[in-house]
């Protein structure tokens, strides 16, 4: 199995003919995983504050040989997306300690994702950013409590004042 996948989009951008949309690459990767009889479970838990945790479960190729590069690309991009979608300061990778080690190096103060490491850790959550390893079974279901937002139903929710047609006409 090659350490890369050739994905051929139907349309190629003129200014970037080598561009491959992530959705196409991920679709082909997941098809490759499903065709592989030895696919492994992987869970990514993103802990935020006060125990709020988001969990994403997926499957990866056996993490050996030429599969390593494919798995690393998939999980690195996936974690980057989840961080910016859900947020998190403590990441637990359940299922493969080698993948957790790879992500720990990438999302470190000196790794390629040093910005994300610093931003999500100190700037957003005010605590150190960590990537840890665990078993797939040790990753519990998500804990995302609902939080009330807004509730400014008596007018302009941006400036918190009542705005009616009379006031609007008087400002013109």
C-alpha cells in the first residue's frame, strides 16, 4: 500500500492544480480503511473546561509500514479541525499510543502546530495544552452540558436596547 493516495478531483483550480479538497481525500481514506480487514478503532477526546469533553470516534489503518504516513496525515488534519470546531486544552487519543506520540510531537511548543498548542492552551483556556494516550475503551462518551446563551428577546440583541420603528425613523 503506498504512503500516499492519488485523489483526482473532477475540477482542478487553475491557480492551484495540485489542490485536493479535504472531503475527497478523507472519503478515499475512509474507503481504504473500510476495505482493510485489520482497521483499528481510534477515539479523540477534547477536554475543555470543568470536564466538558467532546469525543470523536473513527477508524484508522493498522499503524505500520506505509500506512503510517496516511494515518498521520488523517489524524493530524482531523485533530486540527476538531480543535477549531470544538476547542480543547487536553487531548486524549484512545486506541494507538504511536498515533498519540506523533500528535504530541506535532502539537508541541516546537512542533509544526506550535501556534495551536499555545493558542488553545494558554490563550484560550489559560492552562497547558496536552496530548495524552489512552485505550479506546477508556474514552468515555462526550460530556457537553448545555449552556444558556443570549436571551435578549426584547429588542436588539447586539446593543441590548429596544429598537422600534419610531426610533429608527428619528435617526434618519
